[in-house]
């Protein structure tokens, strides 16, 4: 077993009086790819938003490198790609990247050989996000999520809107990211994608079960 980079310990979250999951624990291994699978509405998106530091949990602990992590620290260390497109649809891809990366210099650093080039975004920089296909929008979301070179990438159904070419680009990028010791957590309904995973967990009735380990 490798080095544990991120831990969720006995976390509970929900909405109003509804508890989506309770006392749930999960370890992420440095450089690994972990899948969370389950039926629609089982709580995957809620879990991912908690782990990304977006949604507050009711109880439990989130640890980075064995130490309790503040929300701001989580958001710096984790790139998050939610199911819904978080980008400004009326702005160009370039303008969205500027907002996420904090300026032109940081974006240009990722142009030649960086994440922007690897995700095939250079040719669509001047296009408005709202005019792009679902797959192109997804790739732009991932490009924005990688601002600041996060150590962990959490993606909620990243392949749902992608055609075959876009999926190949995404898979190739994830392979490079992991080789550079990046850690991936993602959800998917496509069994073919699960082959990328080192571990797969099933979220059912608020409980995380080991679906397959390798």
C-alpha cells in the first residue's frame, strides 16, 4: 500500500433533516485512481463536494498528509470538476482560464506542454463556453480545475459528455497526471472506465463498500 495523502474519517453530511451518508471513511493513496460508483441519487456528488471543501459536513475529519485541513487549504490542494458546468458560459475559454489561474502569466505557463495544451484547449481559447459542445466544455472545466497544480483531482462523471476522441485525450492526461504523483478520485457509470481504477467503492444506502481492490 502506498502513502495516504488524503483521509476522510467518519464524515456525515446531508441536507436539512436528511442524512445522505453518516460516519463514512475513505483514504486516497498518492498517485492512485479511485472510483466511487453507485446509482443516481446515492450521494456521490454530495460526497465529492464535501471532499473538495465546497459543502460543509456535519461531523467528521478531513486530513491532508495526516493533518486536519482547513477549507482554504483543501481548495488549494484539490482540483474539483463537478457534474454541472461551473464556468461562465458568456465568457470565452481564455477569460475563464484567466479567472481561475489568476492572470495571464499563469495561463501562458500552461500553454506549451502544459495542461492547456495537453487537454487540447489551445484551439478553442477564443470561443465562448456557451457555444462549445458538452465534451469541449468538460475539457475546459478540467483545465480550469488544474489551476495551481493541485495534488488531488476530484471529478464527478467527467466522461459523461465526452465523445471517443475527448475521452482518449482525458485518459491520456490522467495517466500523465498520475505518473507525476497526482491523485485522482472520480465517479462513472461506464464499466470501461473502471479499468483505470486501482480501487473501486460502491456507495449504497449511505455506506461505502469495497467493490474491487487491486
